[in-house]
C-alpha cells in the first residue's frame, strides 16, 4: 500500500476491526453456550421456582447475545467498507514509484515530422466541422461535446474496426449496460481512495430515493459490466479462458483541470470505448496479458500511429491491477505523448469480490463426475477463484486526437488509414 501511495490507515483500522470482530465472535459463542446450558437447566428443573430462576437467566443471556450480534453486524459492515479500500498485490517486477518511474518497453513507429506547422486536433476538428464544445457546454456542461459529420463516421469506424479485429482473435462481442449497481463497480475496484474525489456518476430516480433499492451508477468503463457478466458464476476449468470484447459508453465525473494539454477531446465526461476482457485460471492470466498487449499493438499499428508501451509503476496501478501496461501515442498537437490504452492483470482481486470461480479439471478425475451440482463439501477443495484481465481496444476520443494530428495534411484535411475506409460512407481516403 505504501508503494502504491495508499493511505495505510485503512489497513491499520482493518486490523483493529478484525481483532474486535474475533473477540465479539468468541464472546457470542460463549453467550450461546451459557444460554444453551440454562435452557437445558430449564428442561431439567425440579421445581417451578427453580425453573423460573433459569428462565430469568435465559432472558439475560438472550439480551446479551442480541447486543453482541448487533455489534457484530456493525463490525462486519465497517470491516467490509475498509476491506474494499485495500488494493491488490503488486507484481514483483513492477517499477516502484510515481508515473515518472514508468519503464519504456518499446516504441513502435516514428513521430510525425513537421514538414509544415502542425495543428492540434481541436483546431483541425473545428475547421472540419467535426465537433461542437460550446453548444454542448450550454446543454450538458463543460467537457461534454457534440460529434458531427465526419467526426461521427470516424467514431463508428473506430468502434467497428476494434470490435471486428477482436472478434477475429476469438473475442465474443458484447454491448454492455451503461448503468450498474454501485456494489459491482466497487467490487471491480472502482472506489475512490480516501481523500480523493469520486469519478463515479451516481444515478437516482424517484423510485430509488429514500428506499431500499440498490444504489446505481453510470459505468466508468465497460470493464465493470463485463466483469459483472461473470459474477456469481462457477465455470469448469476446461471452459476457460473466456474472452469478450464489449462496447459501451464511459462516464467520468472528474475530467481534469482544464490545462492546455487536456483541451478538446483529451479528457471528457463521456466517451465511447471498446474494452477487451477475459476470465482465466491463475495459470493462464500472464499469457493472456501478453495476448491483450499484442492485439492492442496491432490495432494502433494498423492505424499508422507512433506509440510507446510502458510498464506502469506501483502508484499508477489503481486498486485492482496486479500489473499494468499503458500505450501512449505521439500527439504532434501537444508535442508529447498521450495515453490511448492500457491493459491490466487483476488476478483474483475482482473475482473474490464478485464470486467468480472455477472447478478444477482434477475434480472429474478424482470424484468421478463432471457434474458441478454435487454437494459443495465434496467439490469445495477443487474450486478456486478465477483471474480477470482488461484492456482498452479503443478509447475513441483519444484515438481521434492521435489520428487527426498524425495524419493531417497541409490544407487541414486528414488522411484516412486504409483499415478504416470501408467503415466510412464512400470509403474516402481523405476527410475534408
């Protein structure tokens, strides 16, 4: 937690609560034992007076037990709240420290040369009538936007391209819900650190206010509902890995500080995203992480982008990631690198919270059946938690930035990468 720059107060408080809970459970067990003894004495009492005496004692033990059970309920709730703030373990090879400690794994492609003064994406997009931030700010607020004309076709082309490419690599396409139970989001690790502002948009309606209805929120990434697809599931080992690619809208309540390098589409409140997701055995997750990274490199390489792959340091891992690789594209408009993708191995961090498990192949060999419906006590030792992995196939606005700035022409028009042309009406080679 210190390496990840987490406040260690949570784990210290967690230990105190855990110790209190252990003491309360022992106390409750003692009270139950004493209550049972008194109830036995009630049944074996030799006189009415003796029986009444034991009845009075039983009432006292019952009240003590009620109070300690109430205390246990509160301890369980507080313990869970603190437990959810704890991050995953960290891969021993992950660089330690802040963002500047990231290790460059590779650089692919060459930076765009400035044969003429290169413009930033916002200038290009506004000249081509692709975006409108001003009217969106009036309608929805700052950091929202309208995409228009070829901006629309470019977004859909990127989505279709990413979905199709992933499907060719064995990923099942999914369109995810954009509203989820907050408990699912927290189970995935999307819970703000202490003293941090939440990026989550909460959702409430007249039917959920002041009721016991579950809390809802907008998804910050399709990873959350994709993980939820596998919640409370028990798979056979031979069914894994399961690969899915999901399309959804991502909503982020916090959208940066309005700095010059975050202007335009770089950091917004709502955007389209295509997400890779996999459920694996613990033995499969490392190789699937490399598979995700390879597919991402193909996607961005085919778009003609210059990008670098970074092994991210501990303070940049987030709660769920055991190890994370980012991909940053060269963005000529700001003369710097900008993140367009990441991929993470979350090991069993999410599956323990969402109850996603698998039945070992050894179960059939040793128990003599592959039927998962046998009594739990028989199959329990053959059950383990799955691992989950996620990776960004296409964060549309960021990739649009890189495309416009990388493939701009001197007259302000944009060369369209060949892999996208068939998804745009008229299959144009240039957007003007």
